[in-house]
C-alpha cells in the first residue's frame, strides 16, 4: 500500500526533523499528540511526525484486504455513476490549495531555505484530508494534475491547462519531505488515503488542446497545426466586422471564409515539418528526444511553430490563449468549408472558428490514432490510480463521435465512472444527459449574485426544478470571481454557500478558499474584468497574482471561516436527501425576488428552506403549512438558524410566523 510507504518514509525521518514547520490552524487535527510549538498565532510541528500522525489516523480507518487503489465504486461494487448526485464536492488546485509558508507563515517561497516545499504538493493534500472529511466533503475535484508546460507562461509559472503530457503527473507536486518516492507513488498514496476516508476523486481532463510544446509533437507532429514563425507576432483570431459575437454556423460560414482577414489568416499556416522535410525530421527527433526545450530547436531548424489557441466564438474580445494550441482531429478540412477555400487540396491544416467547433463542423477522415490516445486517458487514470470520475473540458466542442467514444471507454473501464460536462448553458442539460454525462457545470455562480435583476429567483423557481441533469451548486468556481468578493461580501458567500446545499437538481460545490472567504480569484475566465485581479490589499504578497499562472497560497489562519457551517450543511443535507427533489418541491412567496422559500414535502415529513436575499432588511413571514401538508398541527424542528445548528422545536397550530434576518438562510424539518 503506497500510503504505508509514505508513513514508513516519514517515520524514518522523525528523529532528524525539526519543530520549525508551520501548518495552518484549519489543517491542524483536534487530537494531535505530537510535539507542537506555538509562536503567536502560528503553529509549528515536526513535519515528519505531523505527516506520520495524519497517515496513522487514516490507516486506522482502513479495512483489511481492501485494495484502495481502485475506484470506490469498484470497492463497493457499484455500477451506477449517479452517486455524484449525492456528493458534496470540494474543488482543489494542488499548487495553490496546499501551498503555505511553512518556515515563515507570513512569507512564501516555492521552496524555502530549509528545503521545505511551500508550493502545494500531493503530500500536503494528504495532510488536508481529515480537514476536508470533517467538513463533510465526500468528493474532491482536482484541476488538471497532469504535467504542464512553463513555455509561453502568462505569469510566474505555467497553467495547469497547458498540458504537456496527458499521462504523467506533474513532477512539481512532489514534496521534498518524501525524497525517495516519485510523484506517481505519492499520488497513488493520496488516492488510497482519500478512499479509506470515503472520499472520491474527480480529475479535470483537457482533450481539445495541449501545451504548444507538447511531448506528443516529437512522435506525432501531424496531430498539431503549424504556422510560419515569422507570422507569430501578427497571429490572432481574425475579426469579422460583418458578424456579431456568435458561434460559427451554416448561415455565417460563407461570410467567414470570404472575409479578407480570414484569407490572410489561412496563408499563415504550414504543413507539419515531418511532411515538408521527412528525413530532416527523423534526424531532428533522434537528436532531441530527451530535450525538454525541443520546441526552440524545432523553430530554429524548420522555421515553423505551433500557434496559440483562441475562442471558437466569432469576434470574442478575449485575447488569444498563448500557452496552448489546438489538437488536429481530422486529416482533412471541415467538409462544409471545402467549397469556400480557394484550393482545398493545397491549403495546409488550419485553425478557424469552424475547425475548432468540430462538433458542428467535422471532417471526413478522423485522426484515429490521436482519437484512441485521447479516449484512453480516463481509463488509464481509473485503472492505474483508481480515479472515480472526471470533468471533461469543452467536450461539447469535440467531434461528436470522439466525445461519445471518450465516455463509452471510461464506462467500459468502470461503469460507475462519473463525468461532468463543462456546459455552462443550463438549457443544454437534456443534450448533456443524452450524451452520457452525469452532471453539468451550469451557471449558478452567475445567477446567484444577480439578486436585484431577478436571476436568483429565476434560478431557484424556474431553472433548477426543471433540469434533466444536476448542475453544480457553485457560488464560485476556479474561473469566476470569489463569492466573498461579490456585492454583499462575506454575508453573500455564507448565504449562497448555504443555499446551494438545499436546491433541487444541484450538487453542492465548494471552491478551495471559499470556506475561508478568500477574495482573490484564481483566474479571470468567467464574469470578470482585468481589474478583477486586484482584490487584495496592495501590501499583500499575492496582490495581483492569479493561481492559474502564478505561485499563490490561500490566506489560511482566517479569523472567520465556514468550516463548522459547511460540516453542518453537509450533515443536514445528507439526512434529508430523499426529500430534496423536484417531485417534493413547493415554492412559496413567488412574487418576492429577494426571498427564496421552499417546502419539500413527501406526504409524511418535509424540509423547509427560507433564504432572505435582502442583505439590509429583515422579512416578517407567515406560512400556512397546512395549505401544503393538509395537516392542522406541525412540529417545526429547526436545524439551522443564524448560520448555526439549532435543535429547538416549535409546536405550530395554524400559520408559522417568523422573522428572517437580512441575508439569513433558515432550515427546519417539518412533521
């Protein structure tokens, strides 16, 4: 068992360890019996002793004879992936989620002068597991853990979405405390530890793009697009003044291809160097097979380079994606575009809006070996690491047959392998379900803060109850503004976090840092502006930093956090899951856009959810429970009031009269 290897290695080093390794208060277990040194608000431990203690605690929960390096579904002999509908998900980015200034907590270095790895590591994610389990988290969703590129980086360090190798764990996630183990072994130990505690692992997979210096290039340059390096500086998504902000379609395809900017854009492309100079390419590969900087040599030798990616929406204002490039899924051009090309036979493979929207504009000759490689990513991680599920990045833009094959092969390897679609449009729920997904990302993060516009009400009363597939109940995501940075601040974050545990057709999602009211976004990808990166005070060491592109550590040791609240929410939800469904839902007070009031009732018992989205004023309510239950007397057992667990019981005859404080969410069971 790899977790036992970790513990053994830590045990061997305890005597040589120093009590100078600080850990956040949030991670510190309640019954730790190792050596502790307190310095002001900081906690210092011997890292080897601390890590061994965490491993011992987890191993005490293991069942003899169980192979925890397989999915929990296989361990439990489950065959249905809809376990995810009952999950409480915690989203984590190893590099930032588990980062901390261990030597000097008010400072940060990726590796400090003592040799401690302060950037996030897999080992430190093991340290965090008791903390996450204590919050009621039963599923961890990781941003990509695969090897990423530092070339063309947008900040201090490469983005996790600039994937250099689909099948390797990034070596930066190794912890110096475990020198002697490799990163694959450490990740296996993490999965075992999580599974012992009943926590499933979901990974983010990126099948449409890769790093521009992908390791696949040396073996398969024909899987990529190429431009003349002299064209790189002027390369961008061509603007089409005749069109608006829209996706490519049969109606606008001719307009796109007749545009003079597009015609010039197409002239920038070249064939793969293996085609233009086959013998020279073979010599190049043999000399550069072990050269991590081979792309620079390639540019000097052949004068071509992989181009940046860009949005598949025409006239999108976002800049090009300089750190990634698109994979080439077809040998030929989109067949609908052939008539618009000046000479389809001589035109080198190219990137354009229709090409990268392959679900709508496929070619006729699939790049089958590339398809097979992509189709095998999920089964590889399921079979070798016991991964339980995945989020498929931009699956809806893939060739339809490829998307189908990816899902089919994952389910062949593990029938209960759950897959979330990166689908932001709620109305595409039915299509996603028919494609084989078990949930969608959705846009609760966009609708919930727009209270005065009526979007929160629309979400809760119209959109969610009618979904055919659950969406993530996310007050924030790694791509959006932080909930605590929205209007209402901490109060809004508490409000939305709580409400998301009790909405119909929703899977509660906590983004790492949300529980400690982090305000700095990880990325500016959704619903943000360039100014959105400056949420911290100017004297903060991470001012202006984005975790996707820079070293970043969350602001642990918070004076105010939602650890206990989330634990309570998870427990209340778990105890009432059978009630929380559209079939049991009654919506009350439909005319008040700042009031969400649900009664889930199954003819015997119910769950009352009252949420006051007015953060300035209280609401006086009178609820005729008997109108919905056909009963004259009710026991109202409060479960949550003032964001604390409550066990008081009200005997109610007739109407339930109560006051809801500004921004409060109240939960009660009804009998």
